[in-house]
C-alpha cells in the first residue's frame, strides 16, 4: 500500500471552461510527486514537489494564479509539516515569491520558528537565496478580472470565491512509513491587506503525524480556522474512525456549526486515503501501486496506469 500521494486543487465550483485544465493539473502534480516517492524520496519531498507544480500552474489559487487582495496585489500563505517529529514551517502574506511552499520548507529546515510573515518572510527568502519575482509574473488576467468584478459594493467575494479554483495541497506516506502534508494558497478573493487564512496555521491548513495520518484542507479559511479542521479530522481518527468517516464527520460539523464548505485529502499510516468535500466540486488525484486515481465531482473516481500521460 506504500508509498501513496494524494493532492487537491481546491474546493468550490469550477467553471466548465476551466474544469478540464484543473483536472489535468492535479494529475500532473501527482505524477511529479509520486516520481519522488518511487525514487526513494521522502513524503516531504513528494508533497513539496506536487504543490510546487500546482503553484506553477496558473489554473489554481496558489503561486502564479493567486487571487488578488483588495489593493489588487498578491499575498500568499503556505505550510508544510513532517509527521516524524511534528516539525512544521509556514509563511503568511508573503509577496514576490514564485513557490511559497518551498519557502515554508526552508522555515521548517533552517529556523527554530514555525511561521514567518510579510516582510520578515521576504527578508528570510532573500537570506536563503530565494529569487524575488516580479509581482506581475504571479498575476493572471483571470485573477485581475475577478478582482475588478468584486470591487463593486454589492459583491460577495466569499460566494464568488467558490467559483474559483482554490487552495492546493498534498498528503503522502513514503516507503519508510513517514507522513507529510503541504498546503499553499493565494487566500481569499479581495481580502483585506494582511489577512491570513487557515493555510499558514498549523492544525487548520494542514497537519501531519506519523502516529495518526495527515490532512490538507481547502475551503473558506475563516470557517476552517474556527473548527481547526485538519487536527479535528485526525482527532476523530485517533478515536478509531477511518479517514473517510473522520473527514465526513468534521466537514459536516464545519457546515452545521459555522456554515462553512470545504474539502480535504487524508492519509493514514497504513496507506489508506480519502478525498471528501462538501462543496460542489474538488479537483483531486492520488497515486498508489502504479495506479493514478482522480475525480472532480462527488462520487466520481477514475483510474488509469500512472505511466499513461493522458
């Protein structure tokens, strides 16, 4: 059953003209991450590779393609967590970095802190030799169009957010049984400058523990934070529930308690995995035992050989 990698490209409603590309992107990301696992790479290597590929794909709200804040600028959040030692690194409200997930890993590996934010994160990136990229290189015409549309006084950015590819993430268990997660996002459409959502917050935007499993969520950040969604799912798993049952229970609680929609990818230490979402759609893909699994709608589950490029 090991190794295994599961990725998501965000929960919500994906416009028909973007659905095909969003499904292709998660399949490409899972292939890239799984190749790390096949080459004796760690679970951490795999999730960072998968999320990096999604950050580089303009069809997702992470890295290039991130939504814009109220001022029309890009501020991104990301987190990684290593289930061996509960080590974690995160960045929030970071600017002019192509791959925030890689910067989050550097925070974990090179500092004694769990999260760096804003200008401090940028200073750290420069110190680590991470190249600064022009902000324009991260902004797509689609993101700019949706920013302008939501400047109107009667706009509802939360509702509109569910019409955009969302946060991206990945969870993995490697051949050694080590577990990791990674999550990255551009945040909420037309958010206030400096707003930080669930992604950079440990236990909310991700959690990994070799003893229990790993979770990477997507959805309305404030709702996810209120119920500490990632850790809540692992709590249910600690009580003996399967990954699927734990995810369903936590997503139902988030919807009932705070009216939040979202989705998650989950793995357990034995290589069991689950993809669950309360939104209309969530692009996802998984790789295990040379088989690629993927889907978009609830109940949809396609499979193909991992080496099939189509």
